[in-house]
């Protein structure tokens, strides 16, 4: 039904190909859907088929009180998280309240005051706050990426100094309250993490890709194996890693019940600021971190920091 509802027009042959069923089965299923009241009309002859009447929606979905609470709590948990499609989330919230009975509405409002998450303001626990809004570029980037991940980005690291980039988008993720785009830069042959708020005028690239998606992923895996910083974490280290970690680092869980894990990083040993940052972060991970591989330059900074802690 969702497949049909998302199309203005479709044919029996298209239904057969999509669901790999016979013509007789497709016709029977469509007849059953029409019998349920789905707004379909037919047109015979060449170019004919089935048409979905405009401005119609799928049949109403009924939620149990527990399901309604589960959806509502998921919205509470995600507020102040700078999520995309803010206006859509607000309208969904209003619809959730609208379909609830008076008793359920009262329960949802009470839930909003009782259940507090890490990013909730207890003095004003409204469902959606103004600072819930994500960077304006995020919605556009997501809309483009679901169609084609080969993009042309304008990256403005400093105001008035835009940089045009031909990239392949790998992921869009939120790290430490900041939205980042993980991309492979075709021009520099590098994997980069770009703050979404610094992107301008994103568009689908008109260039031909130098590498296929699989080749790009193989490049990433190869470079991960060649990383000069490899760290194993125990359960305590994993908890601290989840609380704070540099963008782009992926933790591979290796033990039962998430009791151990490993991450790989390729550090530029000539970037003094980056080495200092990683030294502070590794100290934050504490005794839960075991260094399988570490650059000498970073090891020296860690030893200096530890010595300062012992003899201030």
C-alpha cells in the first residue's frame, strides 16, 4: 500500500517487477486494496493503468496508549539535538497530540515534565526548543544525498574564502553537538570531515567519478589498517569514549556485551595542535585504554603530561 501511495500512476507490470509476483496475484492484491477503500482509479488502453487520487493519504494508523507514549518519549529524548526537518517534527508532535484522547493528552503532558534526559532543561521542559534547529544546509544535504552521493560542495572555512569541492559523501553524523559530513575528496585523495554549517550551495556533481563507491570504501579500509594510532578499550574506556571522542573515529566492539573495543586513527605527527588534543583525550580515557600502536611524538607528549600530574 505504501508503494502505491507514493506513486501517482502505476501498471500491473510494474507491480509484478517490484514484488516478483504473477499477473494474477498482482490483480488480486490490487482488487483487495481497492476493496479496503484505497483511492484508486483505472484507465484502459495504451498508457493506461492505475491512478492514485490526489490529496489522499494511507488509511489512518491506530496507536495503542503504550505505542503513543513510546513515540512521544522518543521526541523528548531527541530535543535540543539539532535534528533536521524541525518543522516536520513539530507538525508530527501536534498530530500525535491531536489523535490522543483527553486522558492520553494529559498523560503525555505529564510525561513531558516527569521524564528528563541529558539534554532536557528541567526549568522549561517543552517538547521542542528554538535551539533544536539544525544548520540550514543540513536538510538540503540530506535531500541530495538520498538521490546521489557524488556531490559538489562549496566549503567556506573562512568567510569570503569559498572552496569548491568534488566529493563522495560517506556519512552525515552528529558528534559533540556538531553536524559533520564525512566525504572523500576526489581532488586531494583524502577523507575529510566537514562541518555542515560551513557548507554552501550543495548540488549533485556533474563530473564523472574517478573511483567507484566500492573502490572508495576499499581505500578507507586500507588506510584504517595503516593507522599509526591503534587503541584497545575495556568497558570503562568504552563508556568514556561514548561520552566524548573526536569526530570520525569508529569504535569496533570486540568483546561480549560490549566489554571491549578497538579504534584506529591516522594522525599527522607534524600537526602539533592535533597531537596535543589527542594527548588530552587519551588521558581522559584513563586506564581503560591500551595502546597497541602509537606515534613516538604522541607518546612523548603523554609522558610529559603524566610527569606534570605527578610533579606539578
